[in-house]
C-alpha cells in the first residue's frame, strides 16, 4: 500500500539514522518525507524499527497509508512526481 512517512526528529544523529533507514524502503520526496510502497508485513517491520530509532518523548513520526483512490487524488504543485517503486524487478535478460 502507498505509504507516506514524515518525521520531525530533534537530534541530528537520530534524524540521520531514520533517514538512512527509510532510504531502504522508499523515495525521499522532501527533507523529512518519504513515499513508500509497503505491504502489511513490511509496514509492521518499518514501524517497529522506527519506534526503536526515535525518542518517543521528543520526536514524531507520522505514517499515512493511502489506497489507490487516495493516491489518484494526490496533487503536486511545483516540481516532483508521485514516486511509485516497482513491486518487482527483472534481473538479467537481454
């Protein structure tokens, strides 16, 4: 499911760790916003890891899970496109 993850993290070191972790799951579309394509199991895994990476008393992570109808209604003003990572990659071939 299309998932938008945004974060507001006080400490630079923690913020960098979260950013590097999320790079493995999606596309960074703004300084602290990622767009990801995550199934239910992946979403649970990402949420568990983010919970471990942040300080829950000072930091904030927000996740928005959008169905296809909601994704079609996304509007972008200015530069940028909705990032949709392919669900499968073909390796090899001609």
